[in-house]
C-alpha cells in the first residue's frame, strides 16, 4: 500500500472514530476524495478489486438471486429489491434489465471500476465511474445466493490487487446556450410532433437545449413550474390512494426505475422517505431547486411527468403514473397532477 493510501486510510479511520455512523460517500466528501479512493484503502481486507469487465459481471448477477439494487445521485437514493432478469446487452447505447422489480437503463461508457465489498455480513458488488464516483451498487439480501457471490468474485478478481488507480476529473458541464440562439419555434413544433417519450432526449440534443431550458421554451400548456414542496404532496397522495406510479432516479451511468404502489412514507430531518419492504426512496428536499409538470404527446395519448431538478439543472427524480407502451395514461394519475396545478 502506497504512502498516500496509508495516509488516507489513517484519516478515514480517525473520521470513523469521531463519527461511527458516517457513510462512506459523506466521508469521501469530507476528506476531499472519491468514494472509490476510500475503498482502495481497504483492499485485501474488506475490498477486492474486480476486473473492469462490467458488462460480463452484470451478465452474471441474475445468479445472485434476490438482491438490493442501489442507484443514487447527490440528492436522492433509490433502493429496489428483486432479481436482475431479462438482461439485454444488444444495444450500443444502453444495457437493459427489464424485470417487474429490477428495471435499469445502463450507460456503460461511463462505467470504469468494479469492486466486491464485504463489511461484516453485508456483501456487495459496486461500480464506479472514471472519476471514482459511485454509479451503482448491488447488495446481497438474506434471500441471495452467497455461493454465487463467491464464485463471481473468484472469477472476476483482478490479478493485481495493488494496482495504482488513476482517476479522471469529471468533464465540465456544457454551458447552456442563450434562449435567443435557440430555434424556439422549431423546437416547439418538434415537441408537439412527439410520438414517444423516449424521443424527448434526442429532441433536446437536436436543438441544443438543456433540460430545464427545454421546459422554459415548451409549447403553451406543456410545462408548468410548481412549488418545490409539491413533489412530496404527489408521493403522499399516491400513497394514500394506492395509486401505482413510476419513480426514476439516476446519474450519468444508470437510471433505476420503481413501478408500483408506495405505502409507508415518513420524514427524517430534511429527508422525505418511502420505506416499503422491497422499495426505499430517500429524497433530500433541501436540494430541490425546481419542480415541473411536463406533458408530452405520444401515440398512446398525452403522458404527464413530475420532473425534479437541483440548482445545476440536473435531474433528481422523475415521477409518472404507471403505464406500458400501447396503454393510455391512468386517469387517476392525471387527476392527481391536475390537483397540483390548482
């Protein structure tokens, strides 16, 4: 272990002594390093470096059985239990897992490092970006296949467990163009001609608009900014009415989706939480800058979303009524959203 890694390990140990319940992501932020750099201080103990063959590793995770998939950004944590089913690795754009429980869109070109982590009786496979930022984690549950985990780690264990990792600085965010430089009329026309919600992202790329800029320039009646507190209202109302919804949370490497009802909701300090047996959500409401009601035309009729952003204009969470292609949006969801607009 290098001198620098040793010094970082000492700092982390001191921090854990001061605050035993401090999570590794918060510890990394406090120490001014990435989470992956902290994991490297425990290689040979709790941590095993895996070969960076992320797609091959993902192709094996179905064998783990029921696990907990965790995807987060700075403001929101999405945890869903289930089995990784129906893996589709055929697309060059995104890998897919499309199961009733584990539902993921994976952008593998952002994935760089993989580790197996054993903390007491907690076992996980963790994936990180080029800058050491955690993108996705898979935790074993009491119903998981531990033998399959051991076999996976053995198969993908990197030969060099003392590798000196090089982390890249995250690419700077693209500067938003002035509204005056956007073909706003063409953009609005293109919006009204949408046939599928998945076309929306490519439309924003075509016209060179950021996501929040797109909402500002939307056709009349298709995007409305609402009070930030109302994202909690929509979740609480959906819970009270047993209304099935879809909750999307992601980062640059993956989008994780929960589809179904939510039940137990509660506050803890600034965090609004969903705490159901197979689905947990943790939303830091103090970091919400904007909330929008967004409507998009599709071949199945209009689709309505609640879109939540941080102060940098990045997605925090997106909420829809439960729907499948070919099926119109639930009227109960439309009514719930309409109540927010009043």
